[in-house]
C-alpha cells in the first residue's frame, strides 16, 4: 500500500465516497442525494461501459426507480412486455422447443404498481447518471484507503484514457499518475466482483466461485424473420445465448470463451452459430468471467460492500443487478440517519444482518436457474439423440427453489415433461417477499415469518416488506415512502407526535385496515426502505410508544434524540 499522508489532500471532504460507477453505484448516488448527503462517485473507467451486461430490472427495482422518479424514462427506452420471455431453440432459425415466462416482466402483477422491464445496462446507466447532480469522476480509480477515527482516507489515482466531462455532475478524472488524498465519513464499495475495496480490506468470499469464462459479442444483424413473431428477452440455443439489445435493433451473442478466445475468429464463429445466410457485423467483443460467491463480510468499520463487490451471481435469471439495487436501498437511509444525527452508528450493523442472508438465498436461486437452463438443453439433446450420453451440466452446491419450463410439445420432436414443481422465473417471493428479522425487533408479535419461496403472499407482519395497496387512482402505499419513516393508519390524528426523526403520517383507507391487521385506530410503522418495523393493532396505551419505538429502531442516543 502507498503512504496516504505523502500525497496532496483534497480541498473538500465528502460524507460518502462511492467507489464504482455502474448501475448500483449510480443508484446509491441518486438515493443519497435525495437525503441531502454529500457524495462523490469515482470510477476508474473513463466512461460508462458500452456493453449491455445486465438485462432485467425486476418489479422491486422498478419500484425503487419509481420513487426516484426515473421509472417512466427507463420504461420508455426498454422493450415492451412481450419480450419478457425466454425461448429455447436448437438454432435461431428453428422453432421453440420450450419457453419460460419472466413473471412480473411479461405482464403486470397485482402485487406491484409497476412492471419490470427487459433493458440493457448501457441504456440504464445514462438515465441514472442524469438522475442526480452529485459529482462523478470518471477515469479516477481507488488506489488505497485506510480508516481513521472519524472517517476514511482514500487515495484516488488518475486512469489512462481521460474521462467523461461536463454534464450531470460528471467531471474529468485526474491525469494518469496523479494521486489525490480524499477524506470521507463513509465509503460505499460498488466496484464489482473484482472489487479493489474488498481486496484492500482482505475480505474473503464463500460459494462456488468462478463458474467459467464467457465472451459477449455485440453485433448488428436483421433477425426479424426468425424472431419478430416470437419475441423474447433471451434465446437459448445449442450455439449460445442470443439477446436483443435495444428496441430499435442490435444483438449480443454470449458463449463460453474458447481457449484461444483473444485470437479467435469471432465474426466467423458468429456466422456459423447463426447458421449462415444472414449478414452479421461485429461491433465489439468483451471477455469476462461468471462468478458465484457471497463476501464473508459486508462491512468493515466505515466501509460497506454493495452489489457485485458483496455478491456475484450467475447471469441466468437476472438477479445480480437487482440484488445490488436492493442493497443500496437498504443501506442509504441508514447512512443518512447516522450522518444527520437521528440514528446511531449501530444501525449500520443491520445492513449485513439483513442483506447477507438475502444474498445467499439469491445465489442459491441463481445457481439453480443456471442448472435448470442446462437441464432443459440436456433434455432436448437426449430427445434428439437418444443413443448419446447426456451433455455435462453444472453441479448445484445447495438445494434451492426449483421452477418449470413449458416445453412446446406440438413443435418439438416428441414431448418432454419436466418434473419441476414451480414456475421458472416466478421469483416474486425472492424479490418481494424479503423479510428482515432485525426490522421487527420492536413489534412485540414474536419472530417474523420465515422467508417465502418462489411464491409471494402479501402480508403486513413486522419484518416484511409493506405490500402494495392502492390508496387512490394511480397512488400506491409504496408511493408514501421516501426520505422519512411512514405511519400508515386509519386515524392520522391519533398518531401525529413531534419527533426529531423525519416522519410522515399517511391515512390508510378503512378497506385496507383489516388486511393490515389493524383496527380503526391502529397503525403500521414503515421504514424508509418500505419494511414494516412495528404494528399496533390498536392505539397503544401511552403517547410515547411511537417515539420509544423510533428510538430503539434507530439505535437511540444520537444528537437528535438527546435534544428532545
């Protein structure tokens, strides 16, 4: 490590340094800006990645972007819902032999006011960059960092190749070789699976690890004759995955990287994979590794890991980016509370306690998704070649939720029944049914329910995510959450104390009271991230109950609390 005190000190300090300018880091920047937290985001690359990378935004992520006011623009640049489907084919020219719907993306679901979308990350990130004004420095990477008594000192170095400049808070990075010492109260690491921050801290990982090397070939071709009548977000074939990139055109081909990957004839390989007879122009090529792990720790003092820095997911199912977005939605309000004095630093301990179990559960599902996809292809191989041994598959290191893929018997050479008991991609339980046991310490109702499986059953028990209920035309209970705690109650006048915490009292229509387990004078206390912290079926015996609950929830003993 370099000696931090031997380099210049930056003119200004920031409250939160965000390391990594991908979608997770940019989402954290937007969330923290809403809380009035001063941030600086640094990204070692000179500009956002031009590769499509993540493909899906599930309903939970779109709910978060709805709160940030970004959902309409994201939806406008995304594919229409009929692309929310996976199709299995022998080649791109052939008919489907199996299909699977992406639940919550292919059509609206009653459990959410939004629909997930199929989009490319290189379309998402410019929207996120423009969605906040806090400074961003591209071409500036983290070199070293060390914790101090009341903050973190970080060494930022210029990267070769320059950077973005000008708009939406983005500025030119340091010149190559320059070093600047920056000070921050806290650091959020969103710098990917090969995280520099995680490496500097010496934090290990658990899980299957490296699952293989892959190559993404971005190309232009007119494939409408094979796909226009049967649109999909992903086409699985015996020659790799094909994904449409943008509504106006563009494709990506994803395949295992051969031994001579950097020197391979990728235009020729692509032409053979497509079967010839169609012109395909290669635009760019990226080699990458698929990983599957969860970091052994999500926090090191004032430094917190998020996104792929905390957990790497196989791509099948589109869970990686969405899990990272939920990470920062969980941690940003807690950082804001600590920085603004209405929460104790001990509140940050709940981040790892809440999100790391979710990461393990999501990783199990992602690994299972990969196995299911390969299993479907193996069954097709056996169907077409019954005298040949089955192709290799991946091992599942954990038991996990299974799903099912619908085989198109009329179009296949024989019908295959798959013994999977639940719908593939029916991940609403995984996405919307997250339960945080630490969120319900104050409820007085016993432990919250165990996390559900693939199916999501809405409920208002403490620890669970507040369900979507319509409050009026176009307005959901989820729209009442923001930079504050929310009290949902049929009797707002009985729940309006003066508090040092940001608090919003929201009338709950009488028709929803019974579903939420409330009488006409009861109330729910909901955290800024939408998880229910406490439920009082009726008016509590003392007016101090809500204040005492908020004190316990936020750690108590902070400057704001002591002033009351």
